[in-house]
C-alpha cells in the first residue's frame, strides 16, 4: 500500500505527512498516474457513478437516521415528519428513496458492461466475485431499507420475502424466527432491520475497497478485451478519466435529479403512503422495481417436484421458487468458470453477443412479469408460463449456452494492440 | 431550505428569470379561473353493469401538473372550505397543522381564527385534569373520531381513511379522488346494495361505504365560482394534493435550478474533456 520507492513532494506539509504515511504517494500512484487503457467508452463511467451513489446514500441516510424512529407505532409518522417538518427533509428523503433506484440502475449497467466486455475473465475473477458480493449486499440493504417507512408495501413485502426462508428444509422456521426476532413481523423485526440497514452500507463500502484494490492489481479491462501491451496503450487516470467520469456522472445526476424533483414517487408504490396494517392485505404485493426479475423467477415455479403419481414431494413449489431465485444470483458468482472462452469482448464474439443481448431482453421481460399480478395472463396463456420460459433461458444462458459457446464459438480476429486499433479508428 | 442546496445557490443568478416567473404563485392569487374547470366534462363512461373491473381512471388537467405547475391558492382555499364543511365530518387530516394554512394564502390572524374554531383536548394540567381549549396554529386538524374503532362503529364497520396523504396513497391519486367524488350513480339492475353502501364507478369493485358526499349547491362559495359537484370535487382534490405534498412548489423551483446547474456544469465539463483528450488524438 504505497510503500516502496517514494518520490519526495515539494510541499513541505505534504512531504511531512507522506514520509510518515505515504497516502499522497498512494493516491498519486492509484489515481494520478495509474495507467488506464486509452479506449474506454462511456460504459466505463458506471463504476465511478455507483461509488458516488453509495456515498450519497450513506450521507443522506445518516441524516435521515437522525430523524427516523424505528418503532412500529412511530416509524411511518416519523418519516412523514421528515417530509413535512424537518428542514430540507423532503429533499433528503427523496434523494435517498430515488437514490436507491439510481444506485441499482448504475450497478445493473455496470454488471452488463462487465458481461458484455468479458471483464469477469482471467485474471479478474476475484474482482468480479467481489462485485457480485456487493450486488448481493445491496439487495439485502435495499430490501431492509424499504421496510423502514412501515407503509403497507413495506410490511407486506417484508412478509412475503422473509417467508421465503421458511421454505428451507429443517431449519427454515428457526431462521425465520431469528430473522424476524419473533414469530411475525413486528417491532423487533423493524429494529433489527434498521440496525442492519445502517450497518450494511459500511460493509458494502469495505467490499468496494477490496473491489477497487483487486481492480488496481489487474488493471482495467477495456472494450477490446485485450491486454495492454505497453505505455502506448494507456493514459494516466488523471486527467483523462477523472474528467470523463466527471462528465458522465453529471449527466447521470441530471437524470437522477429530474426524478428527485419532478417525479419523486414514480419509482415507488402508492401503497407505501398508507401506514402498515397487518389486518389488511394489499390486493397486489410487489417488491421494488429492481427486484422484479428475481421476483418473477421466484413465482415461475408453480409446481412441486416429486415422484409423479404419488404424494412424494422432494421439492415443493415454494422451495423450488426460492432455490431458483437465489440460484440466479449464485450463477453470477461462478460466471468466470461457466464462460471459459479465451476472447473477452463480445465485439469479437458475435454468437455470444446475440445470446447476451437476448439475455438482457429476457431479464427485462422477467421484470415486467414480476410487476404483474400472479394470475395475470396474455390471452389464454398464464403469464407465469412465460415467466418459466424466461427463467429457463436465464439458466440456459449460464449453464448451456456459455459452456457450449466456450467450446464452439470461433470468434473474430483480435486486433494486435489497443494502440493500433485506436489509430485505425475501430476502438 | 435554500441554504442546504449549494448548487442551487450557485445557479440562483442563472435561474433568476425562471424563479421570478414562478414567484407570484407564492402570493394569494385572485379567484381561480373557473372557465377551464367548468368547461371540463365531468364524466367517465360507466362500466358495463355488473363488471367489477379495475377503474379506468380518467386523467384530469390540474393546476399543479407539469414541471412548472403550482397550486392555485383560490382553489385551495375553496377546497379547505369543502373539507371543513363536508369531508371533515368523517375524515381526519391529522398530518396537517393549522399553521400550514399560511402556505395556502392565509395570514397569521386568519390562521389563528380558523384554529380557534376547533376544540382541542389538552392536558393534563397542574391538577392532573384533561381540559378542552380552543385550537392554536400549532395544533393539527382535529380528527372527527377519538380512534379508528370509534370511526368504524358509526360507519358500518368501514374506516374513513385519513386524507393527509390520500392523493399519494392511490395510483394517479388526484384523478382517483376526483373520480370517486364525481363517480356516484345508481347501481345497475340486479345489484343489491346493503344499507350504507353506494355504487361508484371509480371505486375498485364499484361498491363504496361512503354515501355520496357532494351535491350541487351544497356549499356556499364566497365568490361566483360555480357551486357544482364537479367544481367542489376539483377544489377539494387540489386542497388534498397540497395537504399530501406541501413542498411541491419549492421542490419544483429548486429542481429547475438544479437541472440548469447540472446541465451547464456538464456542458462545461464536456468541453474540458474534449480539450484534454484532444492532446491524444
């Protein structure tokens, strides 16, 4: 960490500090002169954007926590007090609420970038795995954060999702009780969710640090997916990418602020402006939009798996749905080994490119299906059948298509170097 | 508020013309333009009898719609009158304080006067007794029932919801509430309503526990605004939209400034980026 050979700084204060704790040397090395491929496109902005969103969420969240009361009798009222009586409270809450959505937008694009350009491949497997871990932690954090306002959708969303754990054989009920702090969702649940919602962002922050550390060991991938071969292929991170990230971040914030100031409730659900009532079930329970594809996979399994013609059930429909949903994330962890094709970038893998773009469409369609009532149908065909079909593609993409393509896709010829590709105008 | 939005402050100069254009909305406005409201057709087409489909909410144009939309103070004040004379018999408005009424164009004295017309239970006093006193600006609107069970007991088991957030708590809230208030009609043949139930084309399932609340000419407006169900509904919806989202005007004003700041800043950064990268090409 910044140890080793150190060039003295001219500024005496900086030099005094740096000779004792070489933090300036480290920043200079990792963000000043850090050699970065010269051919990034705007997809490479989303790491920096996600980082900005994480910081925004932590800052607004800490201030919100100063005004929020984690008690079932007061939580909803305290949030409304923030909206009405705390100075700037409406802004803080709308930033936090919409910030969660835009954090997920940034991260989904970041993940897509990684998949499209093969950023998960050797030697960046661990970097990718840390990223998936961040995604998983974000999901847990967002889920618990959505419970805190204690509206109807908070309560019933939490009921549906926590109930999933009871599907686990043998220990499911014990886990559920531990999770809820009781037998139903109540004050202990809200208290522990608040505590964990405050804790997890800092865990995310720590994993982000490891993620960036790993990135700075291997260096960044790039749109061509080929390794840098020398100084002619790279530029120093500053000023080239500091300015490009600044511009990209501002455009992203522009869209974000449009939502915050002009349609702050568009990404939420109206039911969450009704206080939680355990006696009244909403007609249609949906999670936040960024969970909808996974929710659709959960609901796609509507049948028990057992020995046909008998009552013997190995996997109930509920457990099946839970396994499929969590499995869909688990697949991301092992992606570097499911796709062992030597070419990284989809630019030079036309078949993979088609399969991946289809995967994105299927993922979006799963999101739509997740947003619809469970008994919705397209004409005579239940929507859950499409859910099953698309879930099959999701799994097929990882478990069949990627291994098959790894063996059989020839791919196009790679350019000799980033430098030459840039000069020819094809990067 | 402005203090915490540094970018907005920086942009205050640039955005001054926009801000100025919007500022008059903050003052008490002259009587509302009634022509537009009166000209709007009142109705949604009725659902076929017996069909319990989800309501097809008809979208209205509201004064507060759009990026530059503001609250029409006159409509809000008429809406307050509708709420106080009709809705408040059953519906609470417990998240709104009398002091908030200054936002819709009343001065300090008027707010004190309105508040003092209510009786608020307070205490315990030094003797340990609860006592009644006239309302103060720091009190919230007094709820019609002491608790939910009391409300249900006199409403056939149905709970009249608190209206503080009603326009946020329904899909297309303002349109929905307007649809409910103007959606009463005779039940189709073959449908038997229980005592206390009414037929409403906006209500999911069409059966509603609230009797038709508004009738033409029911509330005496102080100016020549039409005294129709449609106008009453339109006014009270605007009042409730303000009650649910009292910072909307400040939010939109700030938003314009923030967007201009970000757009200008992004534009400058794009230029800088071009210049820096030009060294490479």
